[in-house]
C-alpha cells in the first residue's frame, strides 16, 4: 500500500462502523458504481489528495445513516468493527484479464502511483501479485470465502452488471431491503450506463487533480473483453496457465466475454 494508507493505519483499524453501514468492496478498477439512493456516500480510505482529510475522518463525522462506504482493502485488512456490527457488504468482482488492462491504464494516469512501465512488465507483476492491494487472485477469493462466516454479503460480477443491469439492480435492492418504484429503477439504470457516467463529474473524476485525464480517462471503456486489444496470444496463454493454478474453486466462475 502507499504511505497515504500506511501512515493512517491506526485510524483505519480503529474505524467505528455502525450496524446500518453498507460497504462496497472491490479490487482496484473492478467496480461499476451504482447510484443507489443512499443518504451518504463515503470513499473509505480513498484519499485522492493528501491535503484532504482521509475517508475514515470523513466517514466517522457523518451524522446521517446509512453510510455507503467504499474500500479496496482485502478482506483480512477490513476493520474488525464491520464484522462486529454485522454490516451489509457488497463485493463487485471483475474478470482478471479486463481488470489487469484497466489497472494498467489507471496507473498511467494516476500521479499518486508509480509509473506502471510497459504493458508486458506490468502484466508480469500483476500475475505475481506485486500490486497495490495485493494479488487479484487472493482479493476476489478472500471475499468470496467470507460468505461462510458473514451472511450479510452480496457478491456481484461486473460482467453480470454489463449484461443485465436491471436484473442485478433488483438483486442489490433485495439485498439492501429497498423497494424502488419503476421510475426510480429506470433513473438508476440510465445513470449507471457507462456513457452517462463518463460525462458525470461525480463519477468521471475530472475534478481530481492527481489524475491526468490527458493520459487516459478514469472512465475509459467499461467493456467486457477489451483485454483482447492488449494481450498477445502468448501472453493470454501464459496468463491462463497461471490463472488455472491459482483459481481452484469451481463455484467461482468469471467470464471474459459477454
């Protein structure tokens, strides 16, 4: 992790969760945000500018509930208060190949992170797990297995969100105990369409100074299968071989095409 996290680690681990907090957890560049009508959205530990207060500071001071708290932390590093308070947690997972591509371009434009180097060397580091927030494989598997001890957990796949947004919003609303009207649901579906999010300053990060959108937009493509434009045949075969060694759970199926 970067020093923006580690220098604030005591505050992170001592974060005081509330029973009605809703946590959205993802591996970096694996999420597709959903505009669910929650009173407050808080980027938990997502400090884009070191001069600003951290997400933990902001979240703990918010008076309203429920709070929607976003994190990229692997499951074993999540503050224990979230488990003690039995908070509802939504995990969004994206297939490894598209995640690697998206993370590569994010590294190119994010000035808080080291330069990613060329695609070939970045992909090798990705497979080795030498990434911010650790290996993708451990992240998605750790959160998947957490359902055995934490019942209030919904595991969504990015590819399913792309394929049928309405269906997945229904699943999410059911999990959260929400009953939106048909008009409200349609508003959400329109709002989370990629082209609309790319134009929306609340989601495209165009006001965040540490991100150079001239290098690459934060909202780049949002496609399933864009990895084919980056992986060579040899890279794809090597990746698949490595992937099959690390991903053993037959119930945890990721799609690289929709």
